């Protein structure tokens, strides 16, 4: 592991040097790419350098155990240094885990009212506001794409695009059923009501770029049909293009020129294929959303917001915090980071189990 970390450190130092290179500075796209990669490596390099320093201190203190004058001091400091070394080693292993290819993408965040009637709609609206406030605290750009309100002042569902640095990496563990417990303002007998809302966080699909292989197109030419004008029905100017992989067929006979009709037909074909790709992305996103949020039933929960007890509990990682007023105002950084750390540690555990399973 040390050899791999040293290679990464060398890469980090080269990137640091590149940021001062006039040629890189002059190329804005290149400069941004270098700065981004360096920024991604920085937490790992800082942890590695801390680990190397503490590891060296452990070795020095172990050597001092042989010195009668320094033995007591070394023995006193050694347990704390060893603990620091092991903590940093665990942190390094997590930072070395393969990155999710979607971590740097922007997201589409969907909030939908679940079980609980009007109260669920109100909770969904508050949950949406919580994420918008969190995005504002992080300096991200959030844009409401669409929302459907209900009669009580809440929402049935809403979709927001959120863009910024590492948005998906931060928010991907927010997907699931959020359970809400409180006494509604309309409850005369003071009974606690339970409602739910579902959250789906999906990496935003990259712009679909349609590249058509000329070998995939069959072109047929024919005489135009219709009322016609000068030379319309007398030359093979009409063009029909067949995209063989998809079976899509387009035809154009608007122009007198076969070349112009072919160009227009190609534009039409490209648009048709683009629409098909968009629909494919939409269907995949819908399947992803359904897999993330389940049915919205009260028993399928990742978090509970208990207002009478001023308590938020994440049931996946067993973490509880208080001050729900601050939480609903977007103060969720600690919970987000705790989830990231827990799921990274879980991924590390699963990765370490694979060699054992293979050996069996």
C-alpha cells in the first residue's frame, strides 16, 4: 500500500507543479482539469503524510524504550501514537476505495409524499426545503424543475436539479423512505401522527450525443410524389433513410435537390434517435427511482424525524442527533458525512471479505 500511496503522492506533486506552469495557466480547460484532480487527491495525500509522520514517531518511541532516560516518556506516548496510526491507516484504506464513477455528477433529486395524507404532503414540502437550504449552505445551484402541490399547502411531488462539486457523492445516501412523527396543527386531541415521504437521488445523465455510423444507414432514392412542381416528379430527389440497428425510417422530399433532402432526412433521423435515447434514460431513471424508494410504506424507513422528542435517527447507521429545527433548516452536514463514512467502511469490509471468499 505504501508503494501505491507514494506513486499517488508523486502524481499530486506533479499536478501542484502544473498549476504554476504558464502553459497550463493559459489553457483554462486544462487548468481546471488539473486543479480538480489535485483537489480530489488532496485529502488522501494529507492523510498519507499524517500517517507517515505518526508511523515514524511510533518507530522512534519504540527505539527509545531501550534508553533508560527516555523509556518512561516513550512508554507514556506510545499507546496514543499507535492509536493515531491505526486510525489513519483505516482512513487511508477508505480513501483508496475505488471511486463511484457518478460521484462528481450533478443530481436530480425527487421528493414525493408517501403515506399519511395531507400531513405527508406537508412533510414532503419541509423535506424539500431542507435539501434546498442544505444546497444553499454548500454553495450548490438548485433549480426546481417541476412540482405538484396539494390542497393543504404541501406537495405531492417535486423534482430539483442540484449542481456543484461532488453533489452525488454527498447526497446519494439520502435516497429512501423518510418517516415523520409529530402532532399536526389540526389534531385536537394531541395525538402523534406518522407520515412518510420518499427521496430519490439520481445522477444526472450526461447530454446524449448521437453519433451515427454511415455504415448503419441504408439510403433509397425515388421520385417525389404529390402535386409537384417543376422537376419534382421527374427526378429521383426524394430520400428515404433506414437506420438498420434500430429500424427507424425517415423520408424527405421537400427539396428539389437530392443532397438537400438527404441532409434534412439525416437531421430528422438524428432527432428520432435522440428522442429514443432520452426515453431510454428516462425509463432507466424511473427503474432506479423505484428501486431506491420502495413503496413508501411506513415500515420502509431510512430515517425517523421525531418532533415530540426533538430527535432524528438514521436507522441504517444507528446514529441519532437532536435539534430538529436546525436539521429542517438544512443543517444536515454531520448526518450526510456520517452516512458517507459508514457506507465507505461497509464497502471496505466487503472488499476485504472477497479474498477470503475466493480462498474458500
